C-alpha cells in the first residue's frame, strides 16, 4: 500500500514539477533559443544524453548530491553548448567545454546543496541549450530527502 502511495505521489510531483519548470523557464522566449532557431539545418547535430533523469535515492537533508550527465555528439558536425541553466541557486554545474566533436563525449558535472530542500521528494532541473533539435534538453535530478 505504501509503495502505491509513493508511486502516486511521485507521478503527481513529476507532473507538477514539469509544468512548473516549463512555465518558469519558458525556453522558447530565451534569447539563446531565439538565436539557435536561426541556424540552418546543416548547422545542427544530434546528441545523446545519459541519464536524462539522475536519481540520487534517499538522502539526509543537508547532504550534497554530486553526479554527471554524459553527452555524446551523434551527429556529423561539432556540438556547441550555448548555455546551461539551473533552476535554483543550490545547483552548480561545470560546463567549461563549449564544443564537442562528432562521436566525442563530454560530461556535465553537477553539485546540489540540499540544505533548503523540503522533506520528501525533490526535483531540480538543468537545461542545456545548443545546436541540436529542439535546441534544448531539460535534465532532472531527483531525490527523496529525510531529516537527519
């Protein structure tokens, strides 16, 4: 019974968070996206990101979450990271490399401070913008926080 409740709560929160994220970061109006939309089809590449959702499991409030998202350029031209956006100040990403050659890979490392997380399920997002369709990808970091 508890697992069903957890699944239902998880589904509701994910739905709410995705709606909130999409309304908070309306990327279609971001100047970086507006500029990327001007690119020709021959200037776009294909990327693969793993994982799309990083689940940090159950952690104590105040713990730090560290992880990475691996990006592989599956296209025929270099992939250029134009912008990385974090939804809150508790998320720090390292994205110093700006160009990834075809078939090369690169990792975006992140650290998240959970001091201000509420008890229960939490989601934070990292949005990557670049020369690929649809010009941005939203990556999710999820965890379940318990008080110490």
